[in-house]
C-alpha cells in the first residue's frame, strides 16, 4: 500500500466502526467542556464524568465559579488527581474569562493557551468539540497509533500532530481524532494489546512494530 492508500484505509475503517462518535467528556457548553478537559489531564474520562456533575451543580459558569474558593474547588475535584494545580487553574481562568471576555470562552487556540492550566491539547479539544473549528488534539492513544501505523516517528506529540495534519484532510480532523481515540481504547491499547483484533495495525502497521509484537508473543510461549 502507498501512504495515501493507508490513509484512506484508516478513514474508511474508522468510519465503518464509528459512524457516530460520542464526545468522551460530558459537558453542555464551551465553558463546561473547557473545565472538563482541564480536569482530564492525567486522569480518566470516566472519573472526570463522575466529578463534573458535583462541581457544575455548584458552578457551571465562570461567574459562579469565582464565588467558590480555590479550596472549595479542590475539595470537589480531589478524586481526579492534581487537584491543587487544577483548582487554581479553574478559578484563575474563570476570573480571566470574566475580566477579558465577558464570561465567554474564546474560540482562538492562542487565546485559550494563555489561560491558566490550559495547554495546547486542551485548547485544541475545546475549539474542535465546542466550536467545530478544525483542530487535531493528540492524546496518548493518537500518539501511539500514529506511530504503530507508520504515520509518525513517535518522538513527541508535537510531531505527531504535525504529521496527522499533513496526512489527513482538514475537514476530517475533528471527527477523526475522536475516532482514533475510541479505536485506541477498544482495539489498540498500550497494555494487553491483541494484534489479531487490531485490524488497522495488522493491515498497515509499521513492520518493526509488528515484528516486535510477534517476537514478544513467541517469547511469552
């Protein structure tokens, strides 16, 4: 297969597997999505979705959020981990949204990245999922799969994002990044990976990855 044929194979297979794609984090508007994505750092979507209803029952907009103290926010979000940093970030960005943007979440990645505790990935998720602006947030699943599929060298997520944007059509980015996340979770995990179920990697995967997999499997026997 040529590189372009591999790209098309991925698009076709993911559209077949995930014709509709649920957004992993529960939210109702750009602000609640921003907070949820911030909370998801080094945590799981399941855990975040358990905590956000408790937080948003107290404050689901920046005006109410700043009425809570950092300590109150930290107590609520403690189960997701990194609560000292995240609570300060949520309180701080809420105040900035009020002061600079009348309580609205900006649509520009660059402006979002200026907010406390908001990195490039978080900003990319928000513009993509809240505003429908083409972006390609790269999480650990996407980073892993782009390497396994031979689409990126795996050095870092910055390079993986550049390679993904170069290979895949811009109009597919928002849909595709979610599809890859779901595929990685279901078929191409980091641990307990079963290549026989991972049809995409089995079909187009990097040879060194496939050889290493079979070598480990043979050794395990």
